[in-house]
């Protein structure tokens, strides 16, 4: 393990309980410490397992690596420090772990831990034919059922068959409950912020106050209960209709401008979107969000975030389109991110946050939301998935971003949503749709 960790009673219970169930199911609020404890339990299983091949799957391969393999210093890469190296074979990228008898109490043996995306309908094809000993399902409710079922099939021949799944409370009607949790032999542990030992009393109170402003947030993010958000803002967004799996043919949509828009946070999430304005053969403009850099760890310095954005994300989008951006528009409230990006030789401007907009009876942010709703309805706005900079954060927030009883947008699950609004504001006002 990576240094000394003070575990909460709930975390210690999970880590040390015997491996007697098919799936250990961890469900509860964000920031409850369930994933960190889940990684430690997975580490313990890998040490004792007689099987060689294992899998971590999340919505995207990048997410699986970031959340479980790296885990902000608590992932497998760190837990097996000195005994692990990244590797690659015919089955894909993996951690190659060599366990010495002297430390781990077993014969010198090898473990391979693969990481793969599981959010798409065809994700399961990447593991067809593999033989696995165990699987870590990260945010299992965001995975495609094809992938979940294929993973369960791939472990049938394991000597020590086992799985672990974590998630925030899904909707009560989520298929993963009926098709997995209620069918498989599962142990169930419920988690709240109270179970996370690194959350200070001050931070815990901040979370409690924030959650108390919305009945939905109180139930889901404080109590950890399953509930259906009322008044979802972008209810018209259809994942089967408004997402391109690949970049459209340039003969169908002619690219005319590329730019970036972003919402940044020092302790909250940072979301940067790459936007491509295209023209149809009917000379109608469409806006494609073709990539998204999203960080929700709350532990990466703003200077480090800027280096990832400027050193990796922006160059990747330039290569993807063969174009240079016309601007990098950042939330005016996030001066720190703007400053760090500017230091790296890029030029940022303040994003249009609808601060002075009035349209009919709507003011401010509501105007921008309504205009984005119109573009979704009219077929002017689409997401484009990307193998590395995909749509998982947007999909998650699109299903949770809602209004309160007074019709005001709830200040939660809105980092990608604010970034999308900023990106769309520029498009709509520049190309005459507003």
C-alpha cells in the first residue's frame, strides 16, 4: 500500500471482509471514500488470487486508468509500487505486477490488470475471448449492459472468481439494479460522506449546507438514496440521437471554426470543451462539441491542470481537426485557470456567462439555457465521442442537472453544463441564432 492510511470503520470492514460473494457492491454519495477503499480491497484480492488476468472498466479507458489505476495516489499503480510496470500485449494495455514471495506471502507470480472503456454498445468486443479472474466495475451504472454481462461471462472459468462495483445512487429504475444487483450474489455496502475519514468537519458541513438547498441533492448526495431528479433541464437530449460516435464526413459538414470554452474550479471540477462550427450543404450552421477535458479530483493544482489542457488536450484537438482555435474562453470567475493558461503562451478571454442577458421574462443563465435547449431541439447541437476525451462527464451531468422547486437551476452537476453553455453562447450570438 502507498504509505500509511487511516481507514474509517466502514472502509476497514470492506477491505478485510472475506471474498465470498460474486460482486461486492459499493453504493453511496460522492466523496464517501468508497472508491479508495474499493481499490484497497481489489489490491488485496489481486495478491491472493490464483488467476493471472484481471480487468478494470469504466465508461472510458482513460477514466478507468485515472480513477482506479492511478487513483490520485491511492490506485493500483501506487499500491504495488516497486513491483509493477505498465505493459502491453495482444489483449491491450495493462499493469504487469510481479509479486515476490518475501513480501506478499505467496509464490512469485504475475498479475496482469487491464483497463478498458465500457460505456459504448460495442465495448464488450474488446474483451471477447479473454479469460479473467476478477473485474472492477467503476461507476457501474454508466457502463453499457453488454459490457457488464460480457465481463461476468469472462470470469466463469476463474479459480477465484470475484467482482467489485462502485456507483453513486442510480435512478430506482436503472437497469443495472434489476439486471445485475438483484440477480447476482451481491454483498451491499451503503456509503455517505460520514464514512470518509479525510473529509474534515468543516468540509463536511460545507457539503451538508450545499446539499440542503435541493431535495434531490439532499437525498442523493447527502443521504445516498436513489431518487429521480425532478425538472431535468436538458430533458430533450437523446444519447441515441445527439451523439456522433465519430467525426462526421467533411463533405456532409464543412468545418469553419474551432474554439475552446471552459469552466474551472480549484476544489471543484474543471471542464474544457472543444467546439467545431460546421456548415451543412443547406448552408445551415451546426455546433459540434468534439472533445472534453474533465477533471473532478479536486487535488490537482491549477498550474498542473493548465499543463494538461495546453500540453495534451489542445494539441490533440488541433491534430484531430487540422485547424487552429480562434479563441479559448474561460468562465470569468475562474481567474486562476486563465492566468495559468496564459503563462503557457496561450491567450484566453472571458467566456460569455449570460451575466447581462435578458430575453422575454428570462434573465441571466436562464437565457443561455433556453437557447441551448432550442439548439438541441432544432438539431444544431451535437456531442462527438472521442476515445480519450469523450462524453461521459456530459452524459452524467445531462441526466442530473435540474431546477429546484422555484424553477432555478440547482448549482450542482453543472461543470460540463456551464462549459457547454459558454461554448454555445459564442456560437449562437456569432452565427445569428440569438
